[in-house]
C-alpha cells in the first residue's frame, strides 16, 4: 500500500514503470487538491487504463462523472466492509482480464 498527498504526486508515481507495474487498485476521493476526482481518474486511465479505481464521495456528488469498466463510485458514509468488498470485486475483475 502506498499513500500520496495529492493527485499530482499520484500521477508522478504512475509514470515510474516499476511502481505502475505493481499497482493493483487506486482508491481516491472525489475532491482532491489541485484537480477534481473525475479529471484525476480520466488522466490516470490515460496512463494506466487497466488499473481499477474506487472513488469515495458524498451521495450528492455525481457518480455519473466516473465512466468505465474499471471505475466504481461509493457514496459516503460507507462501511469498511463495503469498501473491502468493492475493492475485492474490482481486483478480481482486473485479474480475470489479465489472466
């Protein structure tokens, strides 16, 4: 697990092939310093399209801003078990595509 302070740091990390190659899942918030969640996810997927992204946001936010097979939006508050279940499903989807 690796935690970053903001979207810019995350995007810099995925430019490193060693890091990006071992990345299995990204968990992000909808509101990020410097860039909005939908813009971050879109940029991330231009760089590494097959890595799943789980976005946690407020129920009033637009889950429709996140489109794609490898993207899922969960409204807050969300139970830890729900996050774990969603992450497990996304990791399974990703591994079945690469197998």
